[in-house]
C-alpha cells in the first residue's frame, strides 16, 4: 500500500519533530550568516543579536494598527523573525493576533549606521535608533527565543505617514551604543637607568667598607690593638696633611706665587 508523505508522518510522529528540528537548524544557520554581514567595529552588539527577537508591548493608539488599544512590536537585530515571512525583521501584533510586517532586512547591505555614541539600524519601513546609556543593558533571556525590551531602554515609537507605507521610528537607550571601551594598557612605572657616576659610587663605597673590614680582621688576627687595627694606619693618618699640602700647592701655582708658603717642597 502506497503511503504519501503526510500519511508517513502521521504513522511516524517522532519524525515530525525531526523535520521541525532540521528546519529550525537551517533557519538558525541562515540567521547567523546574516548576522555576520550586519555589524560595526565601533560597537559591541552581541547582546542585541543573541536574542532571536525582542518584543515591546505598547498601549499607544497612535502607533498601534487601526488605533487598537494595545499591540506588541517584535523586532530582531541582524536576523529574520522566525515567522512564515521572507526577510521580515520588524512586525507588529495587534490584539486580534494580526501580524503586520513593518520592516525587512536584506543581508546584501549592512543596515547599521554608526554615529557618535549612537547607532541606527535601517530596515524597510522601520528605523531603530540606539542611544548611549550605560544603565540600559539589553540582556537576552537564557533559553528563550524572545526577550522583552528592558524598561531602562525608555522606548519611544513614532509613525510617519507615507504614501506607500508608514515609516516607524523606534528610539531606545542602550549600553551597547556607548561604544567599545578602548584597551587600557597596564601601568608600567618608568625605571630610570643609573648614571655612570652612580654606578661608580655604588662600587666605591662597598669596596672601601670591605677593605677596612677585612684589613681590621687580618690585623686583629696578627695581634694588633687600638689604632693599629686600621689597615695602613700611617697612610690614613697622614692623608689629611697630604691633602692640605696639595691644595696649598695647587693654589700657589694658580696665583703664580711659586713655592711660597709651601712646606715640604723645594723650589725649582
């Protein structure tokens, strides 16, 4: 007995879910490819694109279809809505559950126009403006395909009548519109290199200290006491006088006084 596709699916209900799963995966892949061509290097919009779509409930009769008392606006960022429509990214659902498409996205062009601490997404019939506000964070709900527009977004919607179709303008506040913060380099304190004089002093003083320390130890082991512990005591004891004589001699040469007043040296 021949069984058609519908009959085959009725006989095998488990396959129905498999077919829907395949369709959903194909749609997800296409949506992700669209998201790759819809981006801006100045802003991080991952939170906006991670939700399959966002929804906002309005009670404004001026923007709801047929002046209905309430309606729900549905839109996706860089994706198409998971409805039976082609390229639709913005829609409005009235109280009668009549879904009207008011925005389409074609991935052949990038719809995002970046500005100064703001960016705008242009769809056909719909314009989505995101203004910087660090307190308005768009966090998609985990596990859900849809997420509500945050209250902090302070949403405003206006409609501009057009001969062909009305133009909807949505304005939101969003932390994502504040731009990607610049990379801050870690603080690196500037280390000044030592001068040649500093290096010589660092070598000189420890060397002198080591000289006296080792000399006193050796003299102590040799039985010296008191002043005799100082290595080369006679030299160090006469050093101030030698320095004084050298200063006097140098001064006399500069002032052309010859050897007058200089003791210990014979005149030439």
